[in-house]
């Protein structure tokens, strides 16, 4: 995780805090995958949402209220957010 953070962003490991939250057991149909999966949840506290991303389409930052209003979250994203923060997502 540390290596990926350093390779794919300009965040310094000294400036972030990574905290393990929980592990989810995900049934095959939840992720449209043929096998059950184990997903490890981490919160990563960053000093600012203004950082460079070197792979993909960039990073986005949302408040909990904004996440709850989104309608494009995957089933596993909704479940992970509920597990960490409570509430209902993508309603």
C-alpha cells in the first residue's frame, strides 16, 4: 500500500495516516465475481485533497453527505462506507 501511494501520487508517507478499519467478506454475487472475496478497509487521512495523481483519472474528495447522495456507487463501495461510517449510500 505504501509503495502504491508513493508511485501513484505525490503524497508523502510522512504526511498521511493509514488506519485499518475492518475486513469484509464479500459473496460472489455482490461484486459480480465468481468467487467470494475478502476486502480490507483502510482510512487514509491526507492533509489536503489537492494532490497529484499519476495513474487513472485523478482523485476526488467527498463529504459523507455527498457520498450518501451519489447514485453511482458499487455495491461493495456502499457496504464498505456503511461499515466504516454508518448510514445509507446511493439511495
